[in-house]
């Protein structure tokens, strides 16, 4: 029975990392997978995380199961971080929440929740979006459709096209939005545009689902929550999938959360039971260690201050690499104006490179980026930046 099963296709992103790891060339550069790297090309353990983990090891008294939705303290701390301490959705007890195995786990739980409780709902996602979004929601059996998002001719948000499409989405459907640092384009709506988008979806009777994986990587911890909070008005309903892989550098710990905001406290109570039911049949309950680290950091004034400073340092380094990348492309004589890259936010940038140019970069220069042309700016370092810019200049020159 098993012998007839064919190999699955390689993952569009993680498959590149596997190919990168087996590449023997010493000059190779991996700009594909969304992992932050410091100026030495290493993914760091934050000092606040190391301190919290050490304290937790000394305090540990049990390895028993967590409750189905996870640690209460962690879930409360996450909601404070997302919505702001004292926000009406918190004070009004309108949130059902769960600790999940990473942001991807939160998305899968959200998809299963939608499938089970909103029969007939179609999920709409941006064009383009993170390549794993369709995989996750297809696995839940949800019908998917796209709405316009990126104007590739002008390297900007296609806000007019996006808003026009959102105004036609049927009531009862779900719209997936990136809370900040849109993956893969790095282009986000402005504060005013977020308010308008929230108003349109509310008037249409459409449920917003925000994927919020990069809080702090655009403009700041509080500033990056502006889009999410534009949806969080009195009586509004929404879903939020969040992750601490990037901003806590806890990639392998798989720390995420799902928050579902109901219209009333009574509704939230019912939503919590349905959320628990979904989790029970998926993985029963979440792992503890990563969430305990995040909870300890967020609840310690000293560690929290240290974390905020660490996130700011990561954000500055990424932005410096954005500017350095633009300067490097100019110095390498690559034709075109790439200044738009400095206006993008977060770890990623849409480079505008074609699939053929991406393949040439990999084959001829050992520079690995995603087939769409998305570059992980956080993978650039002062050491490899010049090499990458010159490699791009070479493949672009071949096509001229």
C-alpha cells in the first residue's frame, strides 16, 4: 500500500533551505526562509529569553499537561500586548483565546474553527500572500479566493483595487489580512487606510482574520498594533493569529496564540468552548516551555524593557540593511530605481526579480531567494551585502 506513494513536492520556502544546506559553495547566501539573523549571520538567543529560561529551569515543579487552551497567564499577557492593557475587548471579557504551537498552529486552529462553525464561509486572502496560507486553509477544507493587494508596476499597495474588491465580498465570508510587515511584499496600509478597511468589512458583515506575526518589526511594539486595533471597536468581531517566533527569536519553541473577539462576553464564552473542542481533536493541548518564557518576559518590568530594546535593535538592523541593499544595487550598476525597498517594512522585500533571474542567482551565485522574488532582508549582513548586490547585477545584466 505504501510503496506506491509518490514523493511530495519540496516546500516553496523550507525546501530552498534544504537545498542551501547541501550546497557545497562557500560563498552561498540564504535569503529565502523568514528567519532573523544578526550582523554575523547568526540567529541570536535574546538575553531576556536566556535569563527567563534560566529562571524557569530553577523554578520548574511539574511537567504535567497544560489545559486545552494553554497557560491562562500567557494568554492574558498576549491579549494585553495585542489590544493594549485595559482595552474594551479585554475589560468586557469579549475574548476567547488559546496558546498555539506557533503562528502556523494558530492559523490552522482558526481555519478548523471557521470550517466547523461558519459553514459556507469563503476565506479571502491577499494577492500575493505567504505561500503557506493557502496550504493551511486548503487543509481545513475552506474555499479560497483572492483580493488585489500589490501594484507591481509601481511597487506599492494597490489600495484602490483592494478596497473595491473588499466592498464586494459577501456577508458571512472571512478576510485574511496581515497585521503589519506584509509577507511577502513588506507593504502595509497606512493608519487611515486600516480604519477605512475595518469600516468596510464591518459594514459588509465580513469577519476579519489578522495574521500578526511581526509585531515590533515595522515601527514599534505599540505602533504596529494600530491596524489590529482599528478593527477592535465596541461590539466588533474578529480573529487574530499571533506569533513570537520573530520578535522573541523563539523559532524552534513554536510559540503562538489565537484570539477570537466576540460581540459580547456571553458570546466569547461560547466561542471558547468551540475553540477548545477544535484544539482537543487536533493536538489536545500545547507545549509549555516557549509560552512560559514569553509570559515571564512580558510580566517582568526589567525583562520586558530589555525585550523592547532588543526588538528595536533588530528593527534598526533590518532597516539599515534595506538602505545598504539599495545603495549596493546602485553601486553594482543594477538598472532601475530601488528606493521603494526603503519604504517597505519588516523582514521581507519584493525585489521585482523574475523566476528565471531567481534561478540564475541560485545556480550561478549560490544566492537563494524565493521564486516570487521575495528577499529576506534580515539575512543580509555587512559581509554578504556587496556580493548579493553584484550577483543581482550580473543576472539582471544577462537579461538586458
